[in-house]
């Protein structure tokens, strides 16, 4: 309840700021809308980190076992940061080595949270150059699978005397970093706990002015009915914008602010969604119409969570 009550109004602020910033405004007002959006993003990140950490501290986070596509998880994570990297003129890429299977069984949501946190930090602390994500895999006994991730950047780097406290709660490298880049010192502590929960470990190599390399591994299992992979070279991927055909969309949302935000954002993409206020109305609509996508405003994200019907 606390998570929902806190995030829902912040999601509304972020969405309305997006709508406002995309309107035809004088430069001064455009700057105000953009600043509002950035401030709301920062507030949401603080809330997310504090709420996540409180759940971890109370040992209420359960590690799930779900089949997921490793390659898709990495590529979508890269795409989420493509615009931010482009704005800073950074090269954002990923490489998945050929031994990495297409599918694995583990907790994709928590793995994605770790990857997104590390990529976000790398972009935040890199003013020029690149951010690169590399994925490897090592097979164990039976279906055991170790997934290894590296996130490397050409950023500001970390002083040697700060390494020991890097993964501690509410820690910063120094006060100047907090003032210059922002942050609450919880992101890496959360990553550390999530990695440990998946029987892994996380480490960092860095030096001031020479960038950083974060390494972590987790334990997963292979998927027995995975499609056969060809013996291809490592797959490289560079951040890019997705170009998809316009779908027929059904949106279920009971919050009036979120309704306005979601419809406005979809209409900017050329999509005219059908809108219902609850799940019962959504089921009724699905019985009379065929939709490509059905979605609602999830409490853990300010983006529209879309689900392909029939899957």
C-alpha cells in the first residue's frame, strides 16, 4: 500500500511534466517543464531505492524462478538508456558472447534492476566516451548456469580509498560527487543484496579519471527446451530506437491523472487507445474487440506497461 500510495502521484507528476514539455512553449517555460521532469525523475528514483531497500532490509524480497530471454533483457535495457546516452554523445553498446544461451531460468526482474542500475550509474558518471555491457556464461553441473556481466565506462572513476564503502548503504565516494552528480548511496547497496540473493557476487575495478568496470555474476539454470543456437560469433548490439507498427491498444486505468497522461503519450505516437477504468471493463472490451496490446499504469514504473494479448 505504501509503495502504491507514494508512487502513483509521482507517476502523475512525471507524466504531466512530459506532456507539458512536449507542448509548444516559450523557451523559459520549456526549461521550467524540463527541470520539473528531471526533479520528478530524481524523486522517483529516491523513493524506489528507499522502498526497495526497506523490503530487502525486512527480508521480504523473494527470488523467483522464471524462464526469460537473456538477449532480450540486455537489449531492452540498453534501449531504455539510448536517449540519455545520445544526449551526452556517449557510445552505448553491449556484447553477448556466443556461449550465452538464449533462455535461462531465474529472476529476470531483479537481474534487470541490477543491470539498469549499473548502466544508469555508468552514464551518469561518464561525460565523454562510452559505456559497454558484456555478458558471458559458464555451464555447471546438470542445468546449473552462471551468468557473468560486465559494465565498463570511460567515466570519472573511483578513488582507491572509496572502494571499501562503495556497496554500503547511504554511502557516497565523497561529498563533491553527491553535489555534482546526485544520488542517495542506495543503488549499489541494493545491487549487492540482490546479487547475493541470487548466489552471486559483485566487484569493481576503477581508478580516478580512467573509468570503472563493475563485474557481477548470478546463478541460474538452463532451459531444457531452448531452441538450438547456431555457432555464431558474439552478438554486438548498439543502442537504437525501436520502430514498430502502430498497434490497437486497450488501456485499463482508474486514476484520472494517469488516464490523461497515458492517452496523451500514446496519441503523440499516433495511437488512439480505448480507455476503461477497471479490469472488469477490460475483460468486457476484450470479448468484443481484438487488441494488439493491453496495458495499465504499473506502480513500479512511470511508463505504460504493455502486454501482448494471447501470451
